[in-house]
C-alpha cells in the first residue's frame, strides 16, 4: 500500500532524490508520485552523455546503436502506458 512506504522516511522529509538512468526518469518519477503524493522529487539522472550533434551524410544510414536507442525508448513508452492503465 502506498502510505505504508511513508513510514520509512524521517519525519519532515519533503523532497526525495530519484537516481536512475535518464531514459527511465519520467516513468520513475511517476511511480514515486503514486507512492508519495505529498513530496517533491528531484531528478538525479546518471549515465547521461550529452554531446553536440554531428550531422553528416553517413548519419542517415541505420545503425545498431540507433536501433538500440529506439528499442529502449519504445520500452519506456510501453512502461509509461502500462502504468497509466494499471494505476
């Protein structure tokens, strides 16, 4: 039950840091909001590498890396839809 988790927090806690991969963050925040509706969540993503995009002709050719990114993104969207339906 969501309210049972509040007993594990020290009294007076208003903010909770959520540490996960950047791609998982939107879904993780929504899940935490379901369990702790009176708290503020601070996203602390890890493993994110932000680079300036390099636009080259070769970039239009499909690659294994792009397929992997697309698969991970699709997995997250399916997870978000599942949690909306279930909760």
